[in-house]
């Protein structure tokens, strides 16, 4: 089975070495010791179980799915699709209309108490949820019918976790994060969009160790959200000595000036962007020259704006 897996990867132009590099990166992001790399590789190469997933989309922009499906190494999306048994996902499924809705309810029934519900987007709660509907049903109604049947609920993105832009003032629809809207406990992976490696890390943790990772009081896995962006930022030496003018050609100059004065919210934002980075470890906002806007914090549209103004 393992050989078959590596042959399949090779056909896509991915060597065993590339794959092991990805597993090393994932293991480090999960906060596990490097001795676990072969075990992590095995989760993909010789999967023992494929947890059924029902993926719901509510009030959001689908950036979270896009982040998952497009921006990692091009082959990682396939690894993830192979690792999970995705029963329902509006963006990638072939079915449409009534057929798609039937699949949703049939899979929730078939895998009752066993499936993991991944949710993208916030839920409108005022006026019986009238501010958000799919196929004539409100998000609120769909959430109430499907989510309580799941073994675990994973909120993918700030909108599902805390309401995101939908919940920004004046919020006429009464949008809330999934946990608040339905009164259920959720595992939260905030970020607008969130980093897909943190979802993969959460799932691999679940398969490998048989449990969800340790969470903080906002339901966020500590391996990813245990430290502030600022604590892990490369530009801290400049933050600590702001009078310091970067010497042309120096190592600090290559990293760039601290962006605190142009509104960086790194000091109050919990996320692993500086270490996990995006696009398979290529870059992250500050490295690309943009201040952190605090996209993974609750109420960030209300609390972190105006952007580009010093805190
Ligand atoms: Fe929200 Fe995700 Fe931002 Fe967009 O689904 S976290 S608006 S990237 O797409 O929910
Ligand atoms: Fe902190 Fe932002 Fe400055 Fe980095 S750029 S050191 S995160 S304030
Ligand atoms: Fe978001 Fe800040 Fe990371 S804006 S992507 S939490 S650097």
C-alpha cells in the first residue's frame, strides 16, 4: 500500500524526498518532535481510517476553501482529499441542487455521531436566520439539523469561529460564530483565511494520537495559536530598538523594518503565521511587507480597524 502511494506521488512529479520535507514541516508545526516524522508520513501513506467529513458553507467568501485547495504545494490538496472521506462539500462536489441537498442529509444520517463537521462561515441569528439561506433553508436551520449529529465540529476561519466580517457593526442579520449561534462546543481555526496546515495538523493529530489537540479558552489548538504573531516575528530586533537604522546589506535589513508604526497588530494576535507561513512555507504578511491586521482575533473588523493606524 505504501509503495502504491509513493508511486502515485511520483507520477505527479513529487519525490519521496519532497513528501518527507512536507511531513517534517507539518510535524514541526504540530509541535511534535522530529522522531514523529515517519509516523506522520504513515498517516498519509498507509491510512488506517478515513474520517468522514461533512463540510458546510454559511456566511463567508469561500477564501477558507480556496486557501485549502489552491495554495499549498499543488499535490497537498489531493493528499488531504485522500486522507479524509469528504462526503459533502458544495465547492468541490459534482452534485448540485436537490441532489446535493439529499446527499447532505443522507450522509449526516449514515455517519451520525461519527462524522467531523467542518464549518466555514458565520450564522445569521436574527429574524429566524432570514439573512442567510441555501436552497430555501436558513443557515440556522441547516446548522441545527446537521451540527448536533457530528462527533466533532471544526470551525475553519474567523467567520465560523467568531462571526468575522458578517458580524461586524452594525450586523443587521445578527451574525454569530457557530459555537455562539448554536450553543455548541467547537474547535476553532481562526484566520481570514486560516492557514490550511493547521487543519491538516489537527486532523493528523486526531488520526495519529486518537484525540483532538489541546485547546485554549477560545477553542484554538495551542500548537498553532499558543503564541502571538509578534512573539515569533523576525522583525522583533527592530521593534525592540526602534531608533536603530538598518544597515544596508545587513541581515536585519534583509528582514525589514518593524511595521508597528504602520498599524501592525502582531502583538495582540495569536497565530503561527511567522513560523508556519503560507503557500507551503513560502511567506506571510509581514515578510511580504504588510502589517498583520489581526485577522484571526475575535471581532477583528471592529477592534483592529482603522488598519494602518498605530495601536
Ligand atoms: Fe471568512 Fe472563509 Fe475570511 Fe473568507 O470561508 S475567514 S471571509 S477568508 O472565506 O470564512
Ligand atoms: Fe511585532 Fe509586527 Fe513589528 Fe513583527 S512587524 S515585530 S509582529 S509589531
Ligand atoms: Fe492574519 Fe496577521 Fe497572520 S493578518 S494571516 S494573523 S499575520
